[in-house]
């Protein structure tokens, strides 16, 4: 694993204990997008999840969010996404607000390429796994 990829995978700011399910979710999210495994991606969102993009457009439901992500993957060919957890704030007994850094890397050179952002995710824990309830994105 390259130093850049390792740095991206390592959380840096943790004001609260982070459930293992949160780290696993971010890994699964990146893997599903990078491998274009859309069925796996859909399983990471609640069926009624909401995504709000940079322009304020609302994408509602796990299937619509997957279609949106497919469009993003087509827009960024030959790039891989990586997520880095910046903070994890509990909102309730099983609900968390995550601030993550989303970095697009060149698939060939493993160098940052394109727009990086810091989206927010609201996730709900379901035992030992988590699902996205809502998020914002480019």
C-alpha cells in the first residue's frame, strides 16, 4: 500500500470514539465505487437515503443515489476515490455525523487528481455495520 493511500485510510481527527463499523463503511464505500460494484454500493445506503449535491439537487433513495454515483464514475474515468475520516460526532444512540475527506486519485499514478472535497455523512449503526442515511456530494 502506498504512503498516500495509507495516509488517506488513517483517521487523523477523532474527538469521540469511532465505532469500527464507521471505518468499515468508508472502506466499503470506496471499494464499491472503485470497482463499480453498484449492487454493493446500494447496500451501503438506507433505502430512503438522501444525497444533496453541490448545486442543491436532491437525490432520494438508494437506487437513485447509485445512478448518481455511476454518472460520477463515468465523469471521472481512470480515477479512484479514497475516504479519510476527519471527525465522527454522535447524534444519538445509533446515529453519527461523519466529516470525511474525499480524494480522487489517478488510477495509474496514485496521485491526487481532480477535485477533493470534505462531505458530511449521517450514518446509522445496525449492529456491527453502518448504512448512510444522508450525505452531500459534488
